[in-house]
C-alpha cells in the first residue's frame, strides 16, 4: 500500500473541507447563472469548470506541492506528463456532468483522486447540490458524509435491479440487445460518471454500464466503489483503472453476485 498524507485524518479532513468550500463557491453560485461554450470534442465548458480547476489546483499546491496535477481542462500532453510524475498525481474533473450543469439539471459533481504508482490512494466525489461527499482511502474503506459506506442491496437477481446505463457510448449491437431484452427492472442515465460510481456504491442503482470514460471521470469513483465492496471490470474483463489518458469501458455492480450475473449477461 502506498504511503500518502491522507492516511492522517487531519489532512484528510482538510482536503474534504477544502473541496467542499471551493465547490460551493465556484460551482454552486454559478448554477443556473452561467453560459457554456463548446470544446473541440463537442463537450461543453463553463466558467464553473475553469474557475473550479484554477482554484483547486492552487489549493492543492499550497498544501501538498509534492504532487503533480492533472485537470480535465489541460492539454493531453500536460495530462500525460502529470500522470508520469514519480511522486504522484492529482486527477481532477472540476465539474463532472457539465451538460447537466449548463442545462440547469442539478446532477453534477467534483471528482478528485490522488494517484501514486499508478493507483488511486485517496478519492472524493462531491455533489454540491445535495451536499453529499463520497470519499475513500485505499485499504481504509469508503464513506458518505463522514459515515461508513458499504455497498449492499436486498436485490439478488439481475431482473430485480435498477441499471445505470449510458447507451450513447455502447456499440449499436449491445445497446439494441439490452433495450430489447430489458435484463433489469428499470434503467436510468444521470449524466455524471463520478456520481454513477458512487450511487452504485450506495445501492441507488445496482448495476452499471458505460462504454467510454476518461480517467478524471472515474478515478475517484472507482476507488470509492471498490473500498465500499462493489465490483467492476471493463467489457473485456480487464481492470477499469489504468494510469493513462485513454477512454475505458466500465461494467460494475453493488455486489459480487450481481456483478457476476450482469457480466455473464453482457458476454451473451
């Protein structure tokens, strides 16, 4: 297990309080009061994204300057350089769910992970609208607003589950098969990858599928789900998390039993 400053509860509390305060100042105050511009990849960018990233990087450098910084709004070259830092690297999505945020839909979050030696050792996902802080430290469990978070559900069969499914990034063949067969009880798509991982950990949905997400989308949520006891893999049955700026598919579930059923279904 990698040594990191957030094994210390005082530093851990400082980090969580800092991100909560910044999100309330830089994001929540701009909700329903900000315009969006389109980036080259077609995704949206708002003043909340740029200001949250700017202020978060400053806060992290003031307190923990030993770590490199990767933010969604950097160039890919800067991101890849940060990931190669031997000391470790912060991975930030300043507003995960910008489309929701820019449209006045109150489902968005801040996602921050600390990666050392290619693995996330601390991560948090903060939902400013509901004031919910999901967080985890490696080998120390997950939490929601300071209370232990354990992935559990009374649902034991795939057909009973609520699925959080992003159809847009699946192959047409797989998307059509799922739509036609409805292997679950109901389906949702909320528009914030980081919250998707956390809500699966909290049992708000029990199975998850996404075709292509970036490391800043999932690094913190991945750690939170696994520390809570949930399970994940890619569609190719590989570990989701890799310390690279490449898009990854994600299959996940609240319990190992449901994960096995869901994975078997997806494998056809």
